[in-house]
C-alpha cells in the first residue's frame, strides 16, 4: 500500500510564485512576456469553437415531459353511437397485451432519451469524448501557428529550449572528442621533430608576416611559430585549445590564450589584425568548421592583411597515408585546389599555393633513363603520384 504523503498544493503554488518573482526581479523574463503569452493563448483558444446546444437541450426537456406511457392516456371516445362502451370492453379484454406493448415502448423511449443525453454531453465536451488524439494534434498545430504569428521568438521559454538543445549538442560533441593517453608534447616530439627542426622548416612562412603586426597564431601548439614571429620583430600572440600546451608556452614567455580559435577570432574587433596564421590547423576541423573559420577570419584583418595556411598534401599518397593518418586527431584532408577555390569564393585576394616539404632523391623510385622510355616515363608519373610534396601553404590577402 502506497503511504507516500501527498504534496501540499498550497505550498507548491507559493513556491512557484516565489520563484517567478525572483526570476522577474533578476530580469530573466523579457519585457512584455505575460502580455505576449496571453495573446498567444487567446489566438490558440480562438480556433476552438464551442457548440450551441440550447435547442437540443430544449428538445430533451420536452421529451422528458412526454416520457410517461400509460393505458389511461389512451382515448376511448368515439363518434359513433355506443362506440365508447365498445372501446372500454375491448380495452378490458386486451389490457394485459396493451400493458406489455406500453412497457416495451417505454423502455425504448428511455433508451432513446439516454442516448440523446449522452450525445449532448459529448458535443458540449468534445475534447474528452470524441477523437481526442486528433483534437490534441490540432491544438498543437494551432499553437505552433500562433508562435509563427508572433514573429521572432525571444521569450524566456524559447531561450531555455534553445539552451537545452545546445546542451544536447555539446554533450554529443563531448562524446566524440578524442582524448589521447599521451601528451601533445610527446606526440610532437616523436613524429613532428624538435622545436628547432620545426622552426627551420617554417621560417620562410613566418617571414610573410613581416610588417604585419599584430598577428594571431590560431592553434599555436608548442609555440614554434610564435617564437619565429618574435625573432622577426612581429608582435604576435596565440590561441590554443590544449591547456597543457598553453601552460608550457606561457612558462617560456609566449603570449598564448587558452580557448577555441573560432570563438577567439569572433571576439576580436574587425580590422584589428595584420595577419592570421593557421599552421596545421584546418585538417583537425570538420568541413563546416573550416568554412566558418575562414569566414570569421576575413573581417578581422585590416585591408592588406595576410592569411597563411599550411596543411598536409593529400595528393602525395605516400605522405597522406603516412603523415595524415598517423595523427588520430586529424579529421579532414583538404585538397589544395578546393581550399584555394573556397578562399577565392569567400572574397580573399591574391591566393597562391606554395608546395612545401619536397621529396628528396632518396624518397623517389629510380627511373632507368637509358632504358625503355615508356618505363622511365611511368616511373616519373608514379613518383609524382606517390612522393609529391608532403605539405602545401596558401597565402591570401584581405
């Protein structure tokens, strides 16, 4: 037996009123919310029509008044002489049969009256008796239409629903996020070379930002590119999502913010930057994020500002299979032709591609130039397909 105490309705109502008052004082509810909701529900209710059953009720009352059947109410008058006496004699003779017929008629009439009364009740309360599933769907439809009629949704309830949806999306994204059992520093040291090796390879890219202060290095990683910019006298700072890398850069005196590069760029004033560096960043983003990042970046540069992108070259199959798939955090291989097209279509100017990390002779298949010319040509084509430049850079102007 359930002994759970019933909640005090009055206390619940008071608690609800108190919370509403607190939220109203805190400014959670936008101005005009109550009026907006009243108008909204009036619109919904306007589509629900009642039924005028006054005539039906009057007919039912009249039927009740005439519902009694009795043998005494059967007339015995006659226009012929002696007719009344004949009728009386006949009625006494068939009184039992007459009473049986009247009883059946009475039962039928009672059933008709009860059925009509139920029909009237149903018509008065259609929601509770007739096609409740259909009525519920119609109400939901009218409510949605009323919401569209109101125009832009700015109510506290709508904002709460949007917040809930964002939380669901964030939770789904969190489950997909890669969590490595190793540090980024350990991975970079094992597969990307030392800081000095990286700086030697990227010094020419850093020189593109000479005279373009300030520069933002998005996804600054271990900070090698920031160090190069500092050595060239360029005022630069970085933004990095990995907290461990941020802490390491700060210990070495580099100016690095912890956060998402897209959000960080979006918070910057338009025209506040002279350069933006995206060094081995775009491959870690989804196709949609790549588009968003480049769109957000453009207005943040002043006129003549420089964008420099470096990415792995998916056209060199050996490097693609080796370098790209070696890093599990990489998501999107970017064809250089697509990226140049995307930049041009987005309004960037002077877009140029630079091939980088060219193969050495030791990487290539040997072609017998003195032998069969066809075989040598095929070897050269195979070298281009397999052992092309490992990386490429795109440089674009605002």
